[in-house]
C-alpha cells in the first residue's frame, strides 16, 4: 500500500511513550502510530455499527429543559425507583 507523509503535533509525553514502544518492538515510530490509528478507527467503526445510536452515545441524548420536565411529569414515579 502506498504511504503518505503527514505532520502532526503530539504532547511530549505521548511522543516519548510512542518512541519507547517503537524501540521495544524494533519498529519505527510511524509503524506504532499507524497501528494505533488503525486500531482506533476499527474500534470506533465497530461501536457505531454494532449498537446504533444508543451504544454510540451510551444512551445519553440531549433534551432541552422543557422536554425533560414533560417527561418527568408524564412518567410519575420515574425517580422513585
């Protein structure tokens, strides 16, 4: 697969950890970063596809105050459990 050169800015401690891991594994830092990005994108895509909106937001949906008040009013005893 063709490779592309990119530039980015990392926190110093994160770069040092990546550098140490690259030495430990005998790989270039670019290999460590590429594997990390690949893993992140795979996991992010898996979560979105597997559980839909609820899994992707941990069940948290943004509601304005009026909708929350109406929900609490309509669902008597909801907070008593």
